[in-house]
C-alpha cells in the first residue's frame, strides 16, 4: 500500500467510459470516493457512498507515482487556474461543504 489521501495533479491517462476528463487536465480528488453508480452517488453525495474507497487506504495514494481513480466522472474535481497542487489538496473538502473547509494540513502529490 502507498499512503497519501490528499492529492492533486495532471491526468496521465483515462479509462474506458470516462467522458468528463482528458489527458493533461489539472485535477484533485476527494478523500472519500464514491462508486459513481448507487443512488447516493447519483444524488451527488459521493463522499457518503456506502461503497466508497479512499486513496491511500483502499488503493494507492498520493505518494505513488500514479494513482488510479475509480468512477472518475463522479469523483475527480477540476483545479482552478493558478491554484498549485499543494493548495489544491485543501480545496477538496469545499466540494462537499465540510465546515472549516479543510482537513488538516494539505499534502502535495502529482
């Protein structure tokens, strides 16, 4: 297992079925990734998916050279221009409206 649950980077490859993202897009990913298929995910609440995965815990995380993100269309978040990878890791909780806007100190990766 490779740890690291907060990361941002550039998409190196996309899998079959991914429609929203292209190689080269600058993105970040939430700590809790939904399956993208259940009723909870379809409602836009991937962070509370009962089948969620977590980068760095259930799969390789940000300290890996590459990280696979399952259900990318549901979980990947675009980075605003001018936001660096380290700062971007702190933005992920904002996508889900978590009070305080961040979970500890952001870490970079990618």
